């Protein structure tokens, strides 16, 4: 008698392994500055996983130093310090680039962000916060959608149609958004900068310019952002001119970042 075949719906060992990794990452992502310690019960409630599964995953993470048991739950383990240090040194910009951003932020008194393209997202790789109480802030490493925003309009300048379609499909407007994206991109390329008012978030405005790499392609977007009430047309024009000058200086010295080398 030949051995019985496995059911076609039964996941393979590889699929089960990938699912376990995804679940472990999901557990780690529950930790934040607002919630530095998390209990088994909270993990079960947040993930919907069975308690036995959560306990097994948490024990594995703890054994590998990624979680640390505390009296009131689990907190980030010492193993994450090594990864955090590696990420910081890998993502850190040269001192001169950071100085450019710091000086720009001091002049304009708005938040300065540096974004790079990653698939259908733009990733914040550096930031200089505005000194004003009411300001726009994202975190380094945050991934934002590309279907709107000033930075997206300059980052997508060299994007193929296939990428634009994927961006549009993931937007609230569907695939038909490709036409508007192309119009925004062409307009930004023509004048050398882009602006957005409330496209992704009501009351938020941004002005962005491209940073050009040695190959002549866009490698990053440099932007100024803040409340729309502080971005009338005359201020937008001033910000664009300031941004273009700083981006040109960055490009002249050779913009260097791990993500740009990977492209």
C-alpha cells in the first residue's frame, strides 16, 4: 500500500516556518515607547493567537535574547541592543549632511525630513525636528505611502509604469490614480520641486526637492513640512529655493546612504 498523501491544504514546513517568523515579529512590534512591557494576556488579545502558541513564541524570543522576562510581563531583550547599534551605524548620515539639515531647520523653523524610496513606500532616513511647539514629526524608519505627498512626487521621477500602477492600486483612489501621479511627477520634474497641502493628512503641508545621485537619478527627497497655515504661497517658494540649494550642496559632495547603495 502506498503511503497516504498529505492534504493539499496542509501548510509546508517552509510555510510554517515563515508564519512563525511573522508571528514573532508581530509580537516584538507590539512593544513601543508607550508600551515598553507587555504581558502574555495582552499579546493574546492583540494577535488573536492561542495562548499556547504565544507562550511558545515568547519563550523562543526570550531564549534568543530578544525578550526579557520581568515581574509584570516581557520587555525588549539585550539581544536587540546589538541590532539597534548595527542599524544606527548603518543608517547614520555623514556629519556634513546632518549639519546641512540642522542649519536648514534652524533657518526655516520647520521639520526637515530626508526620504528614500523602498518598493511602494518612502522611508524616513533622517529628520531634524522643528523647534516650534506645533510641528510635523515622523520617526526615522517610518514607511509612508507614495500615493501622495510632496516627497513622493520627486522620489517617483524615475519610476517605471509598473511601480506607479502598484502605488496607485494601494491608494484610496485605485488604479486610475496613475494619471494624477504622472501629472504630479511631471510638474515636479519641470519646476524642480513639489508641494502638497493636506493630500495625505488634513492640515499638513510639505515642500520637497530631489537629491540627485552620481548616476543622474533621484536617490532621495529632502523636505520641509509643517501645519498648512504656515505654508502660504510666498513661504512655499522660499522653502523650495532653500531646499534646492541644500540638495545641490548634498549632491555635489556625493550623497551617501546604505539604501542608495542598494538601488
